[in-house]
């Protein structure tokens, strides 16, 4: 069975790898990647890997009825219908025919005409049979066997809801709502859901969507009536600690319910595993809710930034083998037999139509032997002309000592809520045109930006690639300008020649340092997070105290990066520690810096 409305195997044709960033210019693909409302799953997907999220949004999905997601969806539907019944009718006898109905729907006679279903049921069959529509007795028998196996998985999971020792019996559940839909599309009635919600974030309101499995009333010992949010999970193996995505999802539901019903106290959230008789409470403390709201907002802003810029970053993980880009990504991390086996089922890089505009300087071991190593390169620009992409710059090689510049250029930003970006490389002399890749490194990128007077920069003789379309979301450009300003000021202050490649190299290195520190301190680095802006400001102060080692070798640069990281981490840790108190000793400095008594 496939789920392909609006999807296309050719959706990524023409996309390019610019280093480890996927550049997508297809307007139809970008339109599908964009969400008018952000869901918890979309926010989680963007946080994991923007490129994977983009690919998964546009490529066809191949839905095996035995995939965990499909099995879990069936059990969710059973739970939805069960808790819509009056309490006295919530009995096991309802579940049996409900599962049978879903079984027959999943393994319908019509599905036997689909090539994917025929291949799944009879993997040894010839291609001629797979793409035929003839229904044979052997195919029907295989389908009946699969139906029985499917029901043997789904039915016990659903019946487990009646045997949960840490939950009231279904007849005793005082249901407030089931499958409460916030935003999104009502596929059954072919219209948007009526309930709409915008949440208040740091950067303004942002629209959200989600479907909340079950909300129920509970009574505290004080007698107060409160709401509890429950979410069903149906994993194939015994669950351990709740996954971060699951906890994030549940807290977003708590946030939504509180926003929709401000007069109704929501005091808790649980993950229910009916198939395993387990209940996992979720942390809904103020701190956890605040962090989740920030991450939810980050997903919305990250999506806008990526779609506006056409650039989708990668974040390799142990899940790369299950990504549609597994065989085309330069940094895919496929290190286990299970991941490799699944990656073998993903589309080839060549079939996706992706090319390499600029190779990544650290290709993963999997990519070295996968389709990525055979993708066409260099990229093709409009008109069929080969584009000279040049190698990615690094700070150690791009910046060389030159006579000092008299005065640095002043930045025009206060650095509030800065965000990291992939720094745009602007080639001197490029003419802006539709389809032009502004990240292409020019063949000769050593022309200095002339200083016409102390503290000013003259316009270059040839225009820089302009005009640019300013993105709808302003936070990416805020980061770009701040990073480039910081790099340019530091180059000037240290007497380095100010060239596009030198600015880009240092700004990219500073972005990498700031990303790492932010992740280490706060568990994640968001494009729009205020935490990133504060860390970037601290990095800027650190490099003023410990200037970059221009002219040094690679080892010297690595040592400098470690110094900047350690200094900034120390400062940030002290700053965060101050938040724990509200009274301070005014004599602390006097005591610490008191003169040491001289004896003898």
C-alpha cells in the first residue's frame, strides 16, 4: 500500500548537496515541505534532521501493513472508538469486531492489485506477476495468512487496555475528549478542522496543530477536578524510559489544552502502553513546559528559515538508515547491520536526481561507498553550464596575515536572540538571476573588499549578488548578519585582509563553535533560540580576549577552538549559576582580590 497524495518520486530532481546542506529549489516541493501550522511530529522531525524531514515530506511513502506505525495507527483507531462509547459499553466484546473491521479494510481485495502489496505477500514472485492485476488462489491464500498474522498482533495490544493495573478500567474513565483535533485538515470531511490555535512564543505567535488521543477528568485528594492528557503507544518491544519525542509530544498537548481551556487545570500527562501494561508519567513541570514551548517555536521558525532559504541542514544519527536520503547523503551514519539492511531499501541517490554542487569535506564512511560517491558533480547551473564550486573554505587556510587595517567596521545589531546559519558565500562579480546559487564559491575569491576610509567599506567595483529576497522569517538573516559582522570585525581588528572567503571561513568556524557550546549547555541549538544569541555574544567576547591564531597550522587552530569553547563554557556556566540565587554578597570581590599579607 502506498500513501502518495501530492508526493512524487521526482520531487527532489534538481536538488543539490552544498557541503552537508541539501538545497531544494523546486517550488512544488517547497510548498509541500512548508506547514501552515506546526505539529509536534514536524517539530521533532526538523530537530532531528531538516534534510530528512524535507525528503520525507515530498517522496512517496511505502506503507507495509506490518510497519509499527501502521499497526499502532489501527490500535489508536480502536481506542478512539472505544472511548467514544458510553461507559457501560466499553467492553472487550466491542474490540474484537472493531479489529476485524480494520483487518478487512487493511487487507481488502482492492489492495491485492497494488504492486507493493503483491510483492509483500509473494516476495519470490516475478516482476511480471507483481505488476499484473490478476488475483490468483495463491495470492488470496497469502493475503489470508497475512490477515491472521496482522490481527494476532493488533488484537492483544487493544485488549490490553482492560488489564492495565495502574489505570482505571475503561468503564471508569471520565472522558473529557478523544482525538481532539487542533488545526490541520479533516480528511473525512475534506475541510480544515474548526479548532485553530496560535501559541505565544518568544518571537511572537505561531500556529500549531495536533490530535490529542484522550483527555480525561481526574479528582485530586482535595476534591478538585482536573484534566489529565493520555497518549497511547503500541511498540513492538517492551518500552523503557519514554523517548524524548514522546515526552515532547505530550507536553505540547498539555500546552494546547491549557491554551484552549484556560479555566480548566491540566495537571498531568501519561504515556499508556496497553500491550505492555505500563504507564509512564511525563514531566509537566513549569520548566519542562517552558522548554517544550521554546522547542515547539523553534520548529516553526526553523521550517520557515529552511523553506525561505531553500537550504536544509543535516544531522546524522543512528536513524540515518531509515531516512529516504540514506544512499544520497554525504554524512549518513549507517553503522549497524539493521540500519544497513533498511538503507538498502531506500531510493538510490541517482534515482532521486540529486547532484553535488560542492562536496562535503568530511564524507561519512557509509557515503564513501554509497550512491553519494557516484552522484554527478559539479552541479549544473541554468543553461547547462558547469559551475565551479570550489572547495569549502576553512579558517586556517583562508585567512593570512596582512598589514593591519586601521579601524574595524562597526556592527549594527545588538545581538538579541541571534541564531546560527549556514553562512552565504557571496561571489564578487556575480549577477543575481533566478536559479543562481549564491553559495557558489568563485574561482578567484581573493579580491579584498577595499577600505575607502577608516571604519568604512567602499562598494566593490562589481556588484555583489543582489537584490536578495528577504525571507518571511527574519531570524535567519539576523544570525547571518551577526556572525558575519563578528567575523569581519575580528579580521579587521587582527590585521587580516577582508575578503569574502576569509569572512566566510571565520564566520563558519564561529558558528560551529557556538553550535557546539549551545548544545552542550542546553541540550540543543535552535536557529532562533535566545540561548544561541547569548552564547554567540559570549563567544564574541571570548575571541576578543583570545584572538584567532591567523597564520597558525591546523593543530594551532584546533587548540584555539578548544580554548574559546572552554572559556565560553566556563562563563556561561557561571552566568547560569547566578540564576539560582537572588541574594548576593557585595563583599565577594573585596574578599577574593584582597592583598595577600606579607609575612616575615
